[in-house]
C-alpha cells in the first residue's frame, strides 16, 4: 500500500465516521449547537495558527467533555463526544490547508485495516437493524435490536461512537508528529487545563454536585467528575499527568512540574478512581527508588500523599479498604473463584460470556457496538452482569472477531518503541516519559458505558 493510498484510506474512514456522527448527534439526537461549535472552534483555530491551535486543543481537552450536561439530552456525556468533534475540526482545517498531517508508517497500515474492519462491522450491524429482509412496513423503523426492548434509536449511538473514536482519535498523534510539537508544552497545556478542571471539582463538592455532572455521582458514590465525562475519565487523565510530571521532576527540577504533579494527585483523590490509584503507585515507586532524590524529600512527598488522600473525603480510602476486605475473603471462603470474581468487578463472569460469543462468531464478532445487545440475547436477558467486559482487548475480540484483534495488536507492537538489550541482544519495550505521547487521544471514558439497569 503506497503512502498516498494510506492517506486516502485514513481520511476516507475519518470522513465516513464524522458524517455518521453528525447524522446521529446533530440530526437524530437534535444536539446541534455543541458539535458545531466544537467543529468550528477546531477548524477556525487551525486556520489562524495551527501550532497554537493544537496547544489550545490539549489545554481545553480536560474542560470540554462535560459540556453535554448543558444540552439536557439525558444521554451520558461521552455519547456526544465533544472532544472528538473538536479534534475533527482541526482535521478539517488541515484538509483545507492541504497539510499532509498523516505520516504513513508500517504499523499505521495495520491500524487502518483494524478501523476498516470496525467500519464494515458497523455497516453490517446497521444493515441488520434496518430490517431490509423484512416487509416494507418494518424497513428502517424503530424496531427492537434484541428481544427485550432496546430499540434502534438508542442502540445506533454505540457503533457510531465506536467508529468515530477509532477513526478520529489517532489524528492527535499525527498532529504532534507533523507539527513537531514540544511534548513538554503539550503536557503543560493539558496540566494547565486540568488545574481549571480541579476548580470545577471543588465547586461540585462544596457548592452544587449537579454542576456539569450527574448529581448522584457525588451524593451516592462520593465521586466527582470535574469537567470530564465521568469520574473514571477524571482519575485516568490525572494519573497520566502524574506519571509524566514525576518523570520530568526526576530528570530536571522545575517548580511548575511539581505544582502540576500535585494537582494531578489531588485530581486522583477527588475522583475516587481505584484505577487511577495504580498510577500513584507507579509514580511514587519510581520516585522513591530514584537515587537522585534526597531521603528528606521522599519523606515529605509521602506525607503530602497521605494528607491529600485523607482530604479527599475518604472516598478513595474507603474504596481501597473495600478491595482489601474482598481480597481477604479469598483466603476465607470455599468458592474462591466467585470471591475473585467479586474482587475484579465481575471480570471473570464477563470473560465467560465473551468466550461464548467468540465461540459462536470467531471471525466476524458480534458487531461493532453490539456487545451489550448480543449479551442480553445470548443470556435470554438473564445475564448476571450487564456491562462491557472491562477489558478493551476482549471487547475488540468480541465485537470485531479474531481479525480485528490481530490487526490491533500488530498496530500496538509497532507503536511501542523497542530497543535491543545491550547484553542479551533481545528486544524490549523502551518506556520513557515521551512514550505516553502516542496515547494522547481523547478516548478516556468513551467506551465506558453504564449498565442497562439505568435505561
């Protein structure tokens, strides 16, 4: 495949996904203002000054994903994908300027094959739901997509947002490479925006839990989302920032990096996200093991960590204690598999459901965005847990089959920088502060969908 063909395929898939998203969000859900404002902001800013436009995008990235709360649709915030529309505006601006943003590399071909599988799968899902094999009276009507009530009007958002995510998000990485953006400035822009997101989180906690949020997140769960699509997105974003700025501090002392690292730590505490706490463990393990840091500084850092976790209202501490009690049960109960299932948030149960799906549809999968509906059909609406499998690789395997997962894994193998070991001669992953740049796409939270129990 030539470089020209790679670019055409990338832009073709992107435009197909963008048109589908506009049709669904703007015309079907009747949310007009937010997507169009995001598109115009991205396009206009790129045409004025493309480098500043990208730094502005990364600075606003922590601030735009809760804006769907202002639309009052009742849909989860991530369904309306404001950050993806913003990024799409930047891509349209680049197309107007005829900038060759896409820099073809061999692993990009594998990713485009993966996105092509996703697009074809989504198309077949729509064909199945369109009832083209049924009498004309049922064709293109809002009929059920599975036997237990969920209809096309609700279900179509899943394949659309999945395709939009996979087709648009990589352009964030393309822009970094094409415009030769300073990675430290990119993270500083995101950190600056994150500081304002922290202000929103404090307002939610002290003034009104319903500001840019679902009120029950704080009232029932004690977890705030700041200006992100949900509290998990808030915590995950904070975790990435924490790891990066801790690495920067180990390389070169800078007061700004310290402030942004502490802000990220505060965000993790306010979010109450247990997944984000794993970033804290990694960052502080690296920090404490560094020989360049004085013992006095290490002790001070640990004291600050404990203080911030304590000031978070006990949410994160309480959730971690619950996990420890569940883990303790593993040694006390006879049915250890069930206890392990509880500790892992029913991941073992979801693996079992996924295994059944893969055995039935190993090549084609159940269809892009169709996992939840296929699960309800597979279990005759008697599933013990109705949720995503909580493992993205498994989700790709379930929805897009073995070919989709293979293409995705080939792409990941190419993205990770590898270097040869000096003594062994073996290849090993080169993990550096620059490596997360390939993951700087607005994807956090977009496939974290709620249980159907709320619908």
